[in-house]
């Protein structure tokens, strides 16, 4: 048995077990967040140390190739940022969640890791469940709040629904090809599968299962409610990392296993709709978390543009974009979490004129907003640039024009946040409860801003890494 | 690091330093002014070292994102030289003019002005299309803050409108840029964003039409050409005085510069398809802008609409596509930057004293502030294009060029000059002459020393270009001649250029003799 293939998973699982013990030992009174971050960083280090070595384990069911390693880096980065947010929130005493929060978080990362390194449909299904179950609990983490519990329940129900789709799809694909192995499925299809309708329907059902997970339209309806109700730190976590894992899996699935299955049409339609619905509905939102939820749907649309294009370059572009998106979206949620320390709502009104009183966190939020719009020199621009470039190269001119039109629409609602921060007058009368100056949030805000700007100004090394890691998947 | 990189990054460093530097607000302003002055002096190096007609100079080229064919490539030729100098010059004026006007959040204000300068210079000197696009977008952010934070009552509406208009246009340009990039790479290998390579492309004409349209939309919004001009009056009226100076002085020039540097020479056949439309829209802009000024009761919106009219002249000269017209067009860009910049500066000064820009609130100011009035009159006359001022040289060359290619539209365009005389002089009459109708105005102070220091250099430039333009024309003509060979549409290919260079037409015989010797 080759344990090298699952080193990060081992580290994370051991860390989770250790944290559970620590939790009990400290009676749940100590902030274990910083330690969790350390464990994630350790797992990330183990990935980097192994980078480039291809390892397979468990009879080829788990494959730690460059593709898996690159995606592990992405989702560990996203998770690290989210963990730093949660640690800061704990420090600030707001959004107190159940004591098991941090071990759950680590277990969920194990699921994501399995998702991107799984080379077998069963492992993939297991990965998805390991990823999802802790998330349901984390969404309902603030047990004192009805909304949080409601969010957890909604997330659980839709998640279960999605798993049903996925499982049924796996069964059909298995029926058509007689194997769970991705490589085997690819070979069967290339050799000419006999039960073509089964295969196609199965493939589409699997795709839909994951479209649910990444909240692509028309499978997005759960996202805004869950984003609003769940604790902000949880949302920061599942806004980026699970998306990266699911999209990584979809890439591997469509490029190695479900070759010649025309899934592009479904993705193409989901991309069109996600950009349309996400951006248009975001225009009406006044609550930051809801706004970011719809913005997340829109960004899934941009990512689906890359998935649709399905070329050598677009794989690298998607990886690069996901890394950038993890930084800017988790960063934005971290600011929202910081704003929540003011005990007020997280509406645009509550941050009116905040730039004057809290210039630090306001500047950070502005950077993330400009990045989400896609204005240089942020990674949001560089990412969209490579993504749209590859889609255009693949011939999807209409889709790219659609994407830039809605990018222009998105300017309005992202900039309105910046307008509220710096240009709205400060509320008069009632002394507003100001958020903290940011204190414990600085690690996450600093790191996220750094990634956002660094990848935007000097994208070359990361683009190269992404291209090299993902190119040979084809 | 070359001089151009210094010009781009010095304001950035300075701005970042201002943001974090402790110290009094007054110190911040002085510091920014000194930094901007250093920038201006450094840019004079370009003026001295420039060798006309030798293509791109002061070139720097470093790989930036080689896997996408993107490089940090900068350089200037005669077309961008004057625009860069105009930018560094106007930034000093803008910074100094804000000393007393801006009393809130000075750090962010001066940092924004400096970031804006960096973005604009970067866009003027970039010879890599990706780099150009980055600067083109980057400069939106400081301008957005300048209008949105330090602007007037409807500032948020104005700034959001400004950003939305600009973004909407430029994102379609991005698609066209990407398309052309893949065309250079043959849709398989790595293409290039090097502008010089793009000049040599032979894109099929029917595709050029679309690509040109996408570029032209972005630039036409920025110019702004009729009917894409509606953001401009709002932005101008709400922006702080220095913001207006920068907006009118240099930001609008990026639109016309974009046509000259990118849209027309890369897609000459696309331009040929649209040039009549551009010509007609320019003339409509000239007349419409001029007519709209007549009904404005706010001085700033009056000048804003006059900008629409003046930029119409610039585009008219461009669409003539002969050496005289294009040279005039380029010179008129500089002239507009100086004259309109100076008008906004003076309006800002009087607004600081009376906190109103309504023409009706004034009257008889001449008796109270004679120096101010004289300065305003000179600047106003240069805006009209009185002989002896810079405006005359530019508009004269433009109309001369336009007559050669399309006399009918040129004649209609001259209506704009007549109207300009009307609206400027009418405004001067209502504000400065007549009886003092409003007693509050008697307390208006005349120009202070600091204000004179900002106004006088502009007046000097007005007369310099008006009386002796050849140092400017000499530097731009050779490059424009080469540019025309590249870009001239085929239907005008037989159009003879004058034997002698333009500046001989304008200069006194003695100066011409000196040149020919």
C-alpha cells in the first residue's frame, strides 16, 4: 500500500482526531483555529514536497498526480484562508459555533482531497459524502440561530438530492461500461460503448449532481438562503474550496473518463444561465452575504465558460482562476465576518462610511471587490483574461461576449459596496456599533490581499505551474 | 530602469508613500506637489532627448507573461510625446490647485491624483496591447474615487455612470483584443500582444470591420463622441476642480489617442468602412455640443459641453486622414488639454470663493477681480480659437485638412467655431461684465500668488503654441507621416500631401526659411 499518495489526507485526519481530543481536554473553551490553520499548512507543505511525483494507491483507486496535487494546493489555500477567518471570528467572540467546528472542517478537506485525487467513481462518491456531511453540520453550526439551523437543513436536503442524482448517474455509467475506474470508463467509451443512451443519461446525471454542489443555475436556488443563514465563517469555507474540488473533479471526469460524451451543451447552457441569473439578481441585493452568494453563482458561470471550452489551455486557466477566486471570495467573506463583530446586520447600510472609521478593512474589501469585478492589477482580471482567452480560442465567441456583457453588469453591484464604504455619508444619530479594527482578521485579510494582487501582477509562475500540472491530463 | 518606467512608477511609489506616511494634511499636499514637479521635470528629458521621425524611442522591453506573449513594452513616438508631457504638466497644476480646495481625506486624494497620472502615462507609452489595456482599466479606479469621494452633490451617480460607461465599452474591446491575439498566434501557438507586430497583420476586411467597431466603441465613449457623450457632463459637473482638469485634460485624450495608436492603424480597412460615420458623428458632436452650451446655466457643464464640441474637431481632423488634418488633430488635443484645463481651473478658483458655479449668481466680477477676469478672457479666447492663441492653430489645421477631403462637412464644422465665440463670450459677458447684481460678490478676492502660479504657465503655453507652434509640430509630423502611410484608406491614397511641412504653413516666413536652409 502506497501511503505517499494520501500523505495530506493522513495529516488532515490525524489533525482532526488530535483536535477532537484537544477539544475535550480544553472543554471547548480554547481557540483551536490557529492550530487548525497550522495543520492545513502542514498538509499543504506535504503536497508541495511531493509535487511532481506521481503516486497511485489502493489498486489505482487514488491517483496523486500533478493534477491532483495542483488542485490540492488550490483547495488547501482556500481552506487555509477560511480557517484563518474562523479562528479570527472565534478570537473576536462572534459567530461562536459548536466546539467540533474545526475537526469537522479538517474532515471536510479530506473529502475534497479525495474528490480531486479519486480515479474511481466509488472513491469520488465517498469523497463527496465526506466533504458534504461536515459542511451540513457546519452550516447549522450556530445552533442558537434559527436561520443557521434552517440553512443547515436546506443545505442537507439539496445536498442529499444532489447525491441521489450522482449515485444514479454512477449506476447508469457503470451499467453501460462495466467499470468504476475512470481510466477503464474512458477506454470502454473509446472502444465503442454499447449502451449509449444509458451512458449519456448517466453522464448528465453525474454532471447535474456536481452542478448542484457548485450552485450553477438552474441548480442554485439553495445557495442564497444557505449563504445568508449559515455562519459567515462556514460560508467563507464552502464558497471556494468545495467549488474548486468539484470543478477539479469535473475536469478529470470529462477529460479522462467521459470522453466523447457531449456534456459541453449542458455546461454551455449552465454557463449562460449562471452568468445571467447570478449577475442580474445580485443587482437587487442589499445584504452583503446574499450579494456574495449571487456573485458566487455568476463566477461559477465564468468557470463553466472554461469548462465548456475544454482545451489544453483552458484547464490551466480554470486552475489559475480558482486559486484567485479562493483568495478574493474568502477575503470578502472574512471582511463580512469582521463587520459582523459590530453586532449589526451585514447590509450595505451598515457599512456606510466605514472607510473613514476603519480604513484598513475597508481597503481590503475594496481590493476584493475590484478583483471580483475583474479590474487589473488584480487576479480577477488576469483570471478572467486567461479564461475568456481560452474560450475564444476554442471558438466560443458568443459565450465570451455574453460573459463580458455580464461582467460589465457586475460592475454596478460590486462597486456599490465600494460606494457604500467610501462615499456614503456616515449614518447619523444612533451610534453605530462599529466592527473591530480588524485585529485577529489581519492574517487572513493580508494573505488574501497578497494573493489577489501578486497573482494579478505577476501571474507568470502560477500560470506556468497550472499549465504544466494540468496539461498532461489530456 | 528607463525614463518611461520612472515616469510610470514614481507616482505610484509616491502615492503609496502618501497613504501610509504620518504627518499633517498640509504636508501631504506639499509633498505631492513636489513629487509631481519632479515627475514633470523628469518628463522634460523626453522633450530634449526626442529625435523626431525615428519611430519608438526610449524603448524598454521586458518579458512579463511570456507564455501568453505579453511583455512590458513601452516607448514613445511623436504621437505620444506631447500627450505624456501634457499629463505630467497638468498633474502639477491639478495638485497645486487643490491645496485649499480639498480639506477632507487629503492623503487619499493626492494619492488618487498620482495613481491617475501613473495610469494615464502608462496607457500613453504602452506598446503592448495587453499592457495598454491594463493601464486603461487601472486608471478608472482613482478617477472613480476622485469623483465619488471629493465630488459634488450627485457625485455617486456621476461616478458610477462614468465607470459603467467606460467598462461597458472596454470589455467588448477586450474580446476584440483577445481575438486579434489569437489571430497572431494562428489559433494554435502562442500569439503576441506586441503592438508593432499587430501593425503588420493582414486581417480579412470583413473581420476588421467588427474588430474596429469593438475598439471604436471603447474609444468613442472615452472621447466622448456623440451619442456616447452623456456621461461627460455629469462627471465634469460633479468632479472636484482638479478631477475635471485631469478628466478633460488627459483622460479624454486617451480616446482619441486610442483611435490613432490602435484602432485605425491596426484595422485600416475597418476604419475605411466607418470613416464616413465617424466624420458625420464628429460634425454632429461639434454642432450639438456647441448648441448645448447655450442653454447651460452652470459654468462647468457649459465647459463640459464645449469639450464635446472641441473633441468633435479633433475627430474631424482625424477623419480627414491627411497630414494637415491629422497634425491639427493631434495639436488640438494638446490645446484642448491646456485651454479647457485652464477653464476648469479658473472655475474651480471662483467656486472656492463663492461656492456656486451658476452664471446667474455672478455679474460685474471684472471690477472686483480684474486679474482673474483677464486670465479667464485669455483662456476663453484660446478656447474659441482666436488667432495668436493655440486654439487657432489647431482648428485652422483641422479645417484645412477637412476641406481637402470633405468640404461639405468641414463647412458645417465651422459653425462650431462661430457658436464657440458666442457661448464663451456670452458667458464672459454675464459673469464678468455689467453691473454687480449680487452684493456677496464684492468680497471675491483676486488671484492669490499660488493660483497665479498655476494659471500663468497655462497662459504662457497658450501663447507659445499660438504664436510659435513649430517646436511642437516638428516633433509630431514625421511620425504622423509614417502613420498615414500605414493607416490611410485606399480611397484617399491619391490625396497629395503638401510639399512643405505644416509648421511652415503656420510660421512666419522667416522661420520657414530657417527650416529650409
